[in-house]
């Protein structure tokens, strides 16, 4: 480890911008970005499944609020949602005295809430489309077997809907990664935050932003390949049979 | 009535900037998208490669990072060129990349890549028999494009176009971060000054929803127009 | 930021103003980042005012030129100068080595210290590695205070960087920040005297080491505009000699 450090230090000696310190900021930024995106996607996914089912409900008082939630969160910029949550919570009377403030004080949590609500709205629509396009025949077959609604949802509708939703969800993951760059606006030192810091300190926009663009590009490719792999595994039955 | 603390006119100006920015970037994106689609479908290996490189890079990097790169970096890049001109030839040129221009160029560049994909798919959906028929009538390349390929392509492209416009509209909010006084920026300033974040941000959110709803209606009309002669499948 | 953006887009090609470099000092535009009370800020009516603004106007009058102020965010203030959006920066900019590589500075026109500010109910001893450990500290991004805090306490404390001093004050009000490091006159005006909350200065005012705190605030010019810088230096010396400088200083900082 020490040998590696001295080697790195030697590499960076004739370079005033990419020192161990600034690379450290990029490193921490990478961790923050990945955490933020990963957590919001996971929580958003968990929220989106019941919401997508409820969105197709025949009860208006179930489907209408979900429709409105999706409409508002998909129709307004994430930046506006982030501002509302980050600055909004501060002005809730007396919140600083409650236990909630301990977690809301850190900028990470308001950002996580905003990102989660946003991605949940998009994911709900993706799943809703996938559920709607379930083959009628499959549903009729399940009914004929005497399956209850819940069992049918669990065994027939959802598994095939997840597979159909995969390509669209892959796009949503990449969009979320890119959208997370605005976390830097509320002082979070994510990847973009690190780049802005380096830019402001050294007035070197090309070094600061091209470097971070390259990191994002690598992350995007990693996600693309992951989803391509998943599609190959899970959607194998949809590929044309090779002769 | 809601008390805007005198920020009403500035908020309105901000909304106008958002709309101008959105429309101009859309125009640029459509032009770039058509060029990219042609490049990617072209038989020229170089054009194809450049088109692919452009769409890959743009779609791999966050909008905000591209915007900062272009806004902060673009200016310095231009300065280095003009300074070199001054130092070597004594020519004093001044090129100003203001926030608005940087915003239009960046958003246009970003969505040009997405539009390129939309248009490419749409062009490929046009029946090649129709193009051959046009040729057989003695139409030249341009006439085939104008009378046959473009109108039919638009029918397939409108859903994608409408989708891209909705995303583009929301992306305009990012210019507030590089200092352009769009409505998000005005609302953020007003919230801080008056200590009332909900009032201004909710108004801004409502304006975005309004613009989105109006354009949804507009695109539906457009779709109807280009769908003349077709019947939607059930 | 008027609605003539359509126009500006149209004439971007036309602003390729070609001309020859002239030696005479002409009317100029000065870039400034507001608000940074009491150095530069807007009155409720929207008019620019503050120590920098008033001194800048006096300097221009002394030289005999017209000066127009252009508001620009701190993040882009040096690139804006190089881009010739304006010809000088007079915006509480500390003279230091990193900036000297980019711009040409006038003689320092004021040398205010920096200081730590904290909410009245936060108990912090004299700032050091031990007393600041684990706290959340606020600075404005890209300022000398940012450089200083990052290098001195970046490892032991969380440093939150803000685009404007206003954003920082808002987070301090809300309780997200334990302490902020600011130019002393700015903290005094925006925190101590704002009446928005109960704040205090922690420890001594800080002016050392010089590699961070420089020799004071300077007016920045493009490297090649040496005549312009010389004209401002001369005017500054005159205003200091005839008492105008002291008068403006007293308006904003009182008599010490």
C-alpha cells in the first residue's frame, strides 16, 4: 500500500491540480454519488411496485392519487423538487427540536428523499406499462386454473412484467445517475461537487469537468453492460431462435 | 390571494426565459437530430463513427456537467484562441458566451443526440417501397425527402419528439445553476429573501405543469395532422 | 438579464468586434458578485451599493471615466473578466498567488481579516483541530476561506461549500451549520447585525498565514491591461491622500 502511495505521489508530482487531496475528493464524490443513486433506486423500486399495481386499480380513490403523484413528479424538474424538500423542511415550525432534524440536518437525506420520490414516479409508470401489456391469454389461463388475484399477480403478471420493464428501467437507472449531479447544488460533495470544488480552486474547467465526465461515462457503461447482461439472462426466451 | 412580495414581475420574466430557452434549444436539437440521424444512416464510415461518438458521449455524461464544461470551459477555450490572435497578429476580437447562449447550445447539443435516435428510428420506419416509387416518378433526392420521407417520418417521430420536449423543458431548470435568471433561479432567490420556500417553488412547479399540459395538447393535434390517412391500431 | 436574449443569440456572430488595441484608458465595466454586505449589495429598491461600489465609483470619477457595474456569480467571475464581459473585478477579491497567475491586481485597497462565526448557543473554544472536530463548517466555494478551511480542517470536520454567502447564512439560520468562516465585515453585517438570529464571533480575527490571506483585496484586471491598473493605482493613492477614502471607509465600517 505504501509503495503504491509513493508511486502515485511521484506520478502526480509535476501536476498542481490532480494531487492526492483532489483525487481524494473525487474518490469520496464517487462513493457519495453511488450511494445516493443506489439507495434512491432501491427504495424507489420498492415503492413503485405497489404503486404500479394500485395505479391500475378500478377504485378511483386508489388510482387517482397515484396518477396525480406521478403526474406532478414527472412533470416538474427534479431541481425544483430538491429545493422544495431541502429548504422546505427548514420552515416547518419547530422541526429543529424533533428527532427528525437529526437526519434532515444532513443534506444527504433531503436529497435522498427527493431522488427517491422522483424515481419512484417514473418507475411506477414503467411498471404500469409493463403490467398493462401482459398477454390476455396468460391471465385467462391463470383464471382457468382457479388462481386468486393475489396469486396470479405474484406468479404470472409481475414476473413477466419485470422482464418486459427491464430495458426501460435500465434507461431510468442511467437518467437517475445523471440527475444525481444536481445534489452538488445543496452542498453535497458528490462527483460533480468535487469537480466544482476543483474548478473553483484552480480555475481549470477542462481538467475538473472533463475528468469527472470520464468517470460518469465509465459508470454509464457499467450500468449499460449490467442491464445488457440481465436482458440476455432474463429475456433469453424472447430472442429469435438461432438456426 | 398569494403574496408574492413584489417578485411577480421577475417571476414572469423568468418564465419567459424558460420558454424562450426551451423553444430555441428544441429548434437547435431538431436540426442537430436530423443531421445526426443522417450521419448515422449514411454510407460514409467517418460520418457514421462521428454520429455514434456524439450520441454515446452526450448520453453518458450528466447534463449539468456538460453545461458547466461548456459554460466555464467554453469561455476559456474561446479566450485562448482570441488571446493567441491578439498576441500573434494584433487582432482584438471579442466573443462573449453569455449564460443564455451557453444554455441554448448545451441543451440543444444534449437533446440533439436524443433527437438523432428518435429521427433515425422514424426514418427507418418509412416503407422503402414508397421511396422507390418516388424515384420511379422521377423525383430527385430532395423532393423525395420533402414530399415522402419527411412527412411520413414525422408521423413516427412525434411521440418521441413529444417525450424529448417534456424532458428538455425540465432540463432548462439546470441553467439556474450556472447563473441564468430563469424562473427556478428567481424562485430560489425569492424563497431565500422572503423565507417562504413553498410559495415560490410551488408556483414554479405549477407553471411547469401548465406548459407541459399545453404542449401535450399541441402534440396531440400535430399527431392528428400527420396521421391523416392512417388509422391507429387499437 | 432582460428579455433580449433572442437578440443576443442573433448577434453573437456580430459581437466579433474587431479593432486595434488602444493605449488610452476608456470607459470600463466592472464585474461584481452580490450580495456581500457591506462590501457590495443591493438596496431594497434594487440599486447597487456598498464599500466596493462607492470606492469604485470614486476611483472612476478621479480617473475621469464612466464605470458600469455588471453582476456576475463568483464561480464565473474570473472567466468573465477574461471573456471581456467586463474589464475589471472589484468584488472583495483577495490578492493571492493562484489568482495572480490568472489576473493582474491593483494595489490592495483594504485588508479586512477573516473570522469564525457561530450561533450564540453553540459552544466552541478557540478554533483548532480539536475544537472543530466533527462539526459542519460553512464557506463560500472558491474563496480564500474555502482554501484555508479545506487545508487546515478538511480532514477533521465536514466542509459545506456554498455558491453564495446568502445560501450559507440560510443554512446557518436553519441549524445545518455549526460555524462559518467569512470575511469579518461580511459576517458582522449579515450575521451579527442582521437581527435574524443570535450569532457570535468565535476566537480571534485571522489574517495569517499570508499564503492564504494575502495582502488584502485588490481590483483585478486582465494581464495585458497594465495602463488601466496603473491608472487605478494612481487614483487610489490620490483618494487616500485627500481623505475621500477615509470618508467612504467610515460610512461602511465606522470609525475605528
